């Protein structure tokens, strides 16, 4: 049957599913030390974009990005992790405050948490694809978050999907469904993210290539 040929749609789909499965396992394994979550997430975005563009292989792409971005991605991850931890603790303290001041502090904390989540949606993909210092990556993420606001909201939802699906699976299916999440729960949303920002990155790459050619001339 044509659909089951090596380059047919069914085999292509199954191959992509297998790649996402492998990427999910790699991301989980390399995130186990916790401090390397940032580097693992960056590598997952890099690999997902390569998969989207039909380039490279899952393991080689993941390992390449993980090694190259380990230091900077870890720094970025620690910035977000520390900020989120401090914000949650501060919010718990603000809840105990009475009156207008407590409500105001809670509102400010929630607003900054939302902003950080919008930035995080772009920071790791940008770190995976473009070479910049941490400050430049954050600056570009801020710009992208509001220039492509609806894409940002979609990417934010996809970033929250792994936790959301894990809670739903455990609540409705129990630990039996945990295995499904271990196979696809993280990499699938990251791959969908790559589908969301791929066109945007293509435009940026064309701009960078064009500016490089002008400089060379």
C-alpha cells in the first residue's frame, strides 16, 4: 500500500511520533538533576525546530545543543527559578497582609509573574536558535512577546500543558496514565511550540543573513 511506503504519509507520521517519543525521554533524563532543566529545555526546542524543518537527527541535535547551551541556559533557568520561588513566597506573605496594601502587593506580584511567563515562552526558543548574551536574549524575548502577542499566548498555554496534562491524567486515569505522559507529555507541546514560532524565526534568519551579506559587501 502506498500509505505504508517508506516515504508515505503513514510512515512519516509514525516516524515523527517516534522522534517525539525519543525527544521526550531525552528531555526527562537530562532534566533529572533539576539544575539542567534549562539546558534540556533549550536542547528540546532546538531539536524540535530541526524536526519541524526535516533537518538532523534527534539524538545528535539534542546533544549538540545541550553541550553548547549548558552554561548560558542554566543561568537563564536559575534566574527564572529563583524569581518564581521568591515571588511565590512573597505572594504568600502578601496574602497575610490586610487592607489595600496587601491587595496591591498581590496584584503587582501576579502581574510580574505573568510577564515572566510570557518572557519564558520565547527565551528558551531564542536561546536554542540564536547566539546572544543573556541580556540580549531577555531583551529579544520581551520584544517578541508583545510583537507576536497571540503567538505568545499560544506558546504560554503549550508551556503550561505538560503540568496541566499531568494533573488531569493522574486525577482522571490515575498513575496508569502516567506512562503516557512520560512518553509524550513534554516533547509534544515543545514540538507544537516550534510549529508556532518557526515562521517568525525564518523571518529573523533572513534578516540576519541579509545584514551579514551587506556587511560583507
